[in-house]
């Protein structure tokens, strides 16, 4: 099957996938009975996840990593964002903690994780053979 010429342009292909993903997400949220608030949260979360994933790929590629490594980093970041969202929703739905407590706890976890990753990078840089 021949791919249409306009889809060979990478930017158009990305835009088509973005529109399809947005429409699919909105349809899924509305199909399970979500209202405007859930739709806004879902689309906002999708934008954050997409920005983090794309930003990680671009940063990794520009830092000189091979394409496969940049894609792997992007997948890790996307999975982390998804895991944070699921944990936040589970904690929120349990009703045991206030939303501010959940945000503070997860935010602190993210900050500690970033600090550990930076520390590993610093140790690696100063202990690797030249």
C-alpha cells in the first residue's frame, strides 16, 4: 500500500497523530461518563505527558545520544508521568489525604528522584576514566 505523499512529511504525520490521540482520549473520557472537569484534566495531563516525552527526546538527541537511547529516555519519562498520575488518582479516590498533601508528597518524590539522578550523573562524571 502506497503512503500518501502528504503523510511522508514528518511534521504533518506528527500533527495527524496528535489530533488522533486527542480525539481518542476525549472520546474515551466521555464514553466512560466523564464530564467537562475530567475532560479538562485528561487533556491537560496528556499535554503535560506529551511535552515531557517530546522534550526528553529532543534534549537527549541534542545531547548526542543515539536515536534508540533518546527514545528509551522518552519512554522512561512517559512511564514515570503515567505512574505518578495513577498513584495520584488512587490516593485521591481513597479520600484519606487532601489534594495538597498528595501533590506535596508526589512533588517531593519527584524532586528527590531528580536529585538522585543528578547525583549519579555527577559521580559518574568524576569517577569515569578519562
